[in-house]
C-alpha cells in the first residue's frame, strides 16, 4: 500500500493496470522513471506480468500519456527501495508457502487436503504437535484458538464461541449465518478424524482427507438445499478401497495384510484368527463361570428357604402341642 501510494504520485495509471501486488512491485522496480520506458521494454514487461503482452502494451501506452508528476532522485531512490523490499518479501512468502505445503503433505496430508495447509499448520502449532491434536476431542478442536473468549464466556455466563482457528477455512465463509455453528462442529469432527489418521497411519496419503472434504461440501449443500448427504461408512469404505488400490498399483508384489507371512511362518490372518478365538474362549469361560456362580447362588438360596420352611413347620408343631397341654391342664 505504501509503495502504491508513493509510486502513484509518479505513475498513477499503473495501479489500475496491474492489480497483483507482487507484479506491481516488480513492474515499478523495472520501470523506475516512466520517461525512460520505450517499446523495447515490451518483452521484459510481458515476462513480469505472466507473458501478457496486452498488459505490457497498456503499461507502455499509459506511461506516455500519464498525468503523474516527476520525482526527485532522492524520492525515486526511496520508492525503488520500497519496491525492492516488497518484491523480496513476496518471493520469501512464496518460498515459505511452498515449504509449508511440502511439509504438510508429508506430516499431515489428510488434514491439509481437508482444511488447507495454512489452517492445518495453525491447528498443529496451537496444539503443540500432531499427536496432541489427534488426542483432542472434536469439541476442543472446534474452539482451538478461542480460549480467551471461551473462558470469558464461562466467567460471565455468556454464550461460548462457536469456532476458533477453523473460522479461517473457506467452509465457514460459504455457509449461511444460521448454519455456521453446525458446520463448524461438523468440520471440527472431520478435522479430528483426519489428524488421527495422519498421526497413526504408517504410509501418508491424502485420500481420506479428500473424502472428508467432499463430506463437508455435501453437508453445506444439505444445509442450503436439503440434499441428502452420503453416509460416513460408505465414504470411508470407498476411501479405504482407493488407498488399497493405490498401494497395489505402486507395489505389484505387495499382498493384503492377511496374506503377509511373518518370520515364524504364520500369516497375519491366522494370527488374527487365533487372537479372536482366544478372546472368544475367554468370553465363553467367563460366561460359564458366571452361569456356575448363578446356579450356586440359586442352590444356596433354595437351601436357605427349605431350612426356614422346616423351622417354621417345627415351630408350628411345638405351638400346637403346647396349646393342647394347656387345655388339658385347665380341664
């Protein structure tokens, strides 16, 4: 903004022709004094503005009929310093963006595919690590970054915040005002799932993140028009099939998990079956023990009842005999 303001005194028409700030700084740095601009600079200007000769021709034409005033040498040096600094910062920002995209595709590809590189990196940074983020429930992920507003609302007994860092995602902006809270809760749920998949999966893949993103899009469409979204089980099964298909395509000699032979010659499938059988046997033993204990308790209670009945009968007989004796004595 400062560069556009200062260079606008010399060449105000350039601001309307070149809208991109990065390109504007490069063009201003290349032009310098507009009076030196000729038709020979057409190819160089076109290279700066993404090989658009129309824009380059418009810049040269506007420089000839510009209503801007001339700048002194000292002012031009200051403006060119701002242009150089702006251009270098834009290049550094682009470099950082590429580095972040590369790291997120390696560390958390599903989270990046779902909510974007920048917002996903902010969530991981706020949580401390991807492991910490995967341990958080969806309700915590939803308001992550809005702790100050949350504690203030709890203290004053007001309304708690609906979203934190996930507000910067494009999903919240595309949703209507009435459904922002619901879509933020749904998005936080999917972010929690994506972070757990990224943290505990052996091989990084973005298939699950893309599937979760489609689910969020369908939920937004459901809030807007009422179209029925796809079930979560169907979407996840399709994503798993895609991952398995990609794994088989990359490594044709790879087999399914149940066919992998371990070092002792036992397959993973057989091991899994053995584990299931042992669990089943334990459950059966527990159920048998429980049944035996129930039977023992029933027998004990029945014995107690029979003893009580015998005592009652014996007491009744004794009472009857005592009554007969009393009657005889009176007679």
